[in-house]
């Protein structure tokens, strides 16, 4: 349908001669514009690359329809976070694993505060990066293993900085049942803040801490 975006890349299940049918809609009037231009492009499947956690991946979609794949294996359950460095809606990521599609078609531009923590069991996984429509360009991301987060001590101030304006860093803090925490923002920054419980569920989030608003959590 030429009134809609390009069709996504798909894999043909058998060889041979295929027939492409292009027809005018029955509702067309005599004045309908029925001229079109299209290109059936062969897409070379990219070679899967091994994914390293907590490491920035920099690559590119070099031709329209290209999909890049990254693989990893887990021997036990882990918590992960997909950290996008691209503010574009034309890039998506999908995660397939032992249960089929675990996370489907998440946009790079909507990762912050909307992407769930990945609570993944043991097994083999494939992460697919896909450029929608005619997207061609560079992308960057990292998959953070939350077990490698930096521990912080309640009551002790700490300072850090993101190496990129869109980077995510993670920290851990040990608390007891019913304990309250007061997040005392001492130096404003244009960043988001989320607190996750031990199984990766969000306890609360702040839209951003650039305003310097302090936060007291409910009883944990």
C-alpha cells in the first residue's frame, strides 16, 4: 500500500520466482494518482556479533532494511537495562530468548523511564537493531548488567558524571525492610532518577533532578 510507510524486512521461506502484484484501489476515482516508484532491495543479513555487557556499542544501519543482531548467553537469571544513546523514533530494538520474543520493537527514543528492567532467565538471547522505513545512520547503545552496579553508602555523599549526555549509570544501595530514604540532591543535573527494588520493579521515579527537588521514598 503506497499510502503507508515502506514494508519491513522479511525473510522468504522458499526460493523461486515470486510475483509482485500492484493494483489500484477499488475506491479510486478517475483522477487518482496511480504513478509510483519503488525499489525491491536485497538485504544482506548481518553476521551476529557477541554482545559485551556494560560496554558501549557503536555501529550503523548502512542500507535501508538492514537489521543488526547481537547475541549473548546467560547461565543464571540476571537483571539488565537497555541504554539508548539515540534520540530517534526510526530505530527499534527487539530481544528474543528462550521464551520467544521477550521484548518487542522498543524505540531508541523512548527508552528513558519507559523501558522495563530486563529480568532474564538462563538461556540464549538475540538482540536485533532495526531501522524503520528508509532509515540509514549510526546508532549507539549499551546493555547494563545491574549486578555490576556501583555500591553507594547511605549517608555518604557521592559525585559522578555521565560520559555522554544520554548515558545511564546504575548504583546499588542496601536497605532494611521499612527503611525510608531521602534523596538529597546537592548538585543539579539534567538527568532522570529511578529506584528499583531487588527484583527490578520500579519503586519510584523522578522525571528529572535538574530542578533540585529532594525526594523521600515511602517505606521500602
